[in-house]
């Protein structure tokens, strides 16, 4: 049984906590930002944000890069594909 990318993303969307959608939307609208900015923009508590970012990173939807002492978060190409398919469905 093969699963299409759209079906996979549908499953992902329903398994992620609601805070994950706010994080993804914030990165889409504002672009790359550090975790402090992302926490404020997405209105997600910092402790919860770390957990969400790890999940999104593991799924390949978000990239995390170190810049100095900050961790910069950004959407990956797969993250943008996820948004396109989510918005289409």
C-alpha cells in the first residue's frame, strides 16, 4: 500500500498539536526567526515551543540553524509543500 504525499501530510496535520500550526503559520508569514521571537509571534510558551520545534524538525518541516547563541528556525521546502497541500485541502 503506497501513501501519497498529500495523504501523509493529512495524517501529520491531524497528529500535531494545535501549537504546531501556529508555529508553521508564523514562520510562513514572518520568515526565519529565533526561538524567542517565534515563541512570542506564535503565542506558544517557550517550553512548549522547544517540543514543537523538535517534532517539526523530525518531520522535515522546519530547519534549525545555530547563529551565534541563537537557534534560528525556518520552514524547509517540505514545510512549504505541507502548507500548499494543507491550504488546497
